[in-house]
C-alpha cells in the first residue's frame, strides 16, 4: 500500500500493534530511537523512576543538556538564581545516578537541546525522536518523526523506551516557487501558521514539500519544522535528500563506512510514495511571499511586514475578534498602523528556531558595515557552545560586537526568559524565537516574531524593517538569498 | 492514578480562546523540581488582575473550567496540568485542546472534555447568569450537565478507559516487555547510540 513519509517511519517503529477498536483498545506502541533530556521537564520523571524502583532502560539512546535555565553571561560563575541552580544540579545528579551522557554548561557540546542533537549527528532520517519539549518537532527536518512530550511520557520513555501513540492524520504543506531575496524559511512557516491557524495542524503530522522546501538548507528546514507545533501539529517533517546527507556526513554520530552505505540505502526509501494520499493539502506560493511578522499574542496572528496592524473587525469569527481585541490591547497597538512604523526596544537573535550558523551568518551579512540604532539593545545568543565557537572562528562575534550587539553564551535565553534574559513590562522586542504569547519573554513584554534578516534590519532602523528597506551599506554587504 | 468516573463542582467560565501554557503557568515557575505545590502558579499573571474570574466568588472555588477553543497550546510543560489540578480543577471543557496538553491531562487524571463550541457558549451564559452553578462531568456516559443544559463530550476511548480504571501507563506497557526486547533485536546497526560519546 502506498504510504506517506510519516506512515513509513511510524510503521517501522511499531513494537506492538494496537488492539484496534474498542473501549480499552491500546494504541500502537512505538519504539523511540532517541530521547533528548533537559533540566526543566526531567526532574519529576527521574524521581518517578526512583520511587517506583524502575531502571532507565536505554541510557545509550538518551542524552541530556542544560539549556532553559542557563545564564548567557558569566557562565564560569555559580548560577545566581537559586532555584535555577538547584534544577541544573538536580539534572547533573540524576544523569550521574542513571548513567546519562550530559553536556553541562561550559562543555563545547552544551546548548539548546534541539541544536545539539542534529549538530552531533544523533538526529538521523527515519528515527523516532522525543523530548520533554514541544519544539522537538525541529528534528523532523531530517525526515525523523519527532514529537514533544510531557513529563509523564518522559518517565514512560525512560522506563520502557516506547510510547503509546494515537494514530495521526497527514497534511501536505506544498511550497512551490523561489523565495525572493530577504525572504526566508521563517517567513514560510509564519505564513503557514497564519494560514491554517494555531489549531490548524491539530492531530496532523505535517510534511513540508515542494521546490521551495527542497531548495532550503538543513538549518532552514529545521526553522520550519521547529514551528510546526505553533500550528498545533503533532510533528513536522521534510523527506531526506542529498542536502540532508551532505549535512549528516562526518558528524560525530553519523554512520561510517559500510554503515553509512546501509543507512543511505534506507534513507532513500523515506519519501512519500507518488500514489500515497494526504488527508489534507495546503498550498503556499513562495514566489509572492514577503517577510512576515506577528502583530498579536499567538503565532497565527501575523501579516506581511508591508501590511498594517489588522482591525478586530477584519475577523468574522467572534472568538477571533475577541482574541484580536485583547491582543492589540496587550501589544499596545492601534489597528491600521503600518507594521513598519512600529518602533522596538530590543532585538533578540536566538532560540531553537533561529540560532544556528546560517541564522547568525544571515544577520551578520545585513549588519556588517552598518550602525545599530542607538536606542536598540540587541542580544545574539548562539544555539550551542559549538555554534558560538564556529561563529567566532568566522569572525561573526566581532561583526556583532562592532555593531553594538551583545554576544552571549548558548541557551534558550530570552525565548522564554527562564534565565535573567527577559523583557521588562511594556518592552517591545523583535525576536527570532517561536512564541509571542503574553509575558513569554518577560512579564508584560511584547513580542514580534521575525526572521534573522528582519531582526538585523530592525536593529539598524529601530522600527520593524526588512533588508530591502535599508540604504546600501558602505562596503556592500550582499543579502544572502539562501538565508534561514 | 485515582479513578475518575464523575465529578460535580462549580463551573468557571473562561471566555478566551488560545489559552496557551505560558498563561496557565509562566516559565518562571517551571524551575521547581517537585510534582505538586503549583496552585500559586496557575494563571499567575492574570490573577494579579482583581477582575479575573478566579478572583471572584464563587468562581475561586471552582473545579470545572469552561474555556474557549485551542486550550493548552504551546509548550509541552506538564506543569500546566499539575497547576490546574493543584488549584482544584478536576475537568476542563473546551471545543479544541492542544494535543500535548490533552495527552498530559490524560496521564494525570485531569479530564479534558471536548465539548462543541455551541454548547460551550450555552454553558458560559448559564454560569454567568447564575454564578456558582454546578457542572457535572460524567465520564461513564460522556455527558456534561449544567443547569438545564445536557451536552455530550468527546474523549478518546483509551484515555477514558484508563481514567475510569485509574491505570498506570508504564505498568501497562511493561506487560509487553518481551515485545520491546524482541523489537530491540531487530534495530539496524547504523542507528546511533549516545554512548560512548563521540565528540566533534
């Protein structure tokens, strides 16, 4: 029978077929190839194991890193916030007790869990990947079935290396055409979410397809899959291809020699069959896409940067109208204001959505040789210590510092403000992260989600801006068209 | 897990869509390493506003939350479910739940009952017209009763069965441990292992 990519990966991991229909019918039990762990959603799971006298079944398929609580300054000093320090120390104790490999603050492989897995080559096509973090969908960029789970499921995976999963539906997101200069993967996914809504993907595994997706780098595909969860999807995937293999080859945990050949032979089968059908198809035209930005307090409340803040009256549905009213009030915005007239206070370049080499390079290419708006503070937070090292080897740190941005250590940072990197009440931020929820980046903070190149252009002009709004740089800094 | 068959308690109308997990419990509260004691964290930003529904009697004693569509969107934090439970909520009614939130609820014995938006609107009106009205959520018959309103709700069969029986997920899975062991023996050799560490 013809199958979609998601169905192929699912079927290859069924440990025990579900019981079918019936009141107590167990769903399919799936094997989990890789379990990523961080300090926030794991302590209660480890404690659960201890209380039940259970073992960690597969330490060799588990890896941990510290990311949510970690400071991005003074990382050689003890963490100032006591509860943060305790949570990190708890992870260290648990990993030592259960034999889990941990990349701690200060280690070259430490960083945001979703940056670390791919960079080590642990995320591979066709795998099942889980983590107690909703942005696990990131790993779907490799053609893996990757899902965020709650702490009870974290404990379940620790004890059994499996998960009972309800069947899913399939949705194809077809993006055809060529992105214009200054338009990026981030704009694709923001446009998709605005189109289908924050609940539009619910119950579905999304597969991103089409010529515009095929043309993207792995870093860019990760940006897209990362935000699948913001459309409510269970997972997002891109079929592996030569771009994927080129990224994988030579990574520390990538297969080698005969194993590599066997792996590639298998990976080549991981494509949706031509005669397979999706439950839903969504089309997006890459040719006409513009830089996208959010105006509200959920990731579906977005428009093209060239448009204006919408009016609640624009929404037919009563709930959407009420949500828009509330969002405008929280965001301190008037309907009808051109998005490009909105002045921001802070620019945040980072998060598991946009903190990889390509993101940093794209932003650096915009700001090189230009001046930062003096009223803007800009934080650049690489996704991992390894990304930071690579960026420094290319001299990007110097570009950011010369521009007047703060060059920080790796972690989740201001995406969710669990560490000291937070917005103040009323502070407005152009952020390359994934959620513009009320108070997400700090109590009372106001978030506009943008791409790295829009973030960079905004830091120069002080108002939400696209690279095409900039005057030519003194020493012409070409805008990369392949930017994340 | 405690068995859940039926619950009756004061209904709390939360007229809002897209109640995300950062609103249910802000990230700052996720630094704790315990599984209980999150009642202070529930809706903590909104509770600073005296007009917020949970700051009004008799809603502050509510145990059935009646929310707008897309409840629990955003992060995977199970703390959102713990906070609702610790506050005293036994059930949440919405026309649409985020998948991970719904899954987490099922693991923790919080009933996430999917009710048609038209019925939610009727229940909102009833609860606002007669504050303190009790809502009964009956998992056996999959119905919600509020005043004269009787509405069906949806929940997947397996979660319903586990809630009714109060069963522990891990224990259920470990009944199939031999299947897991058999599967493990068939995994291809090229798949990665995290141990020993290979570093770049």
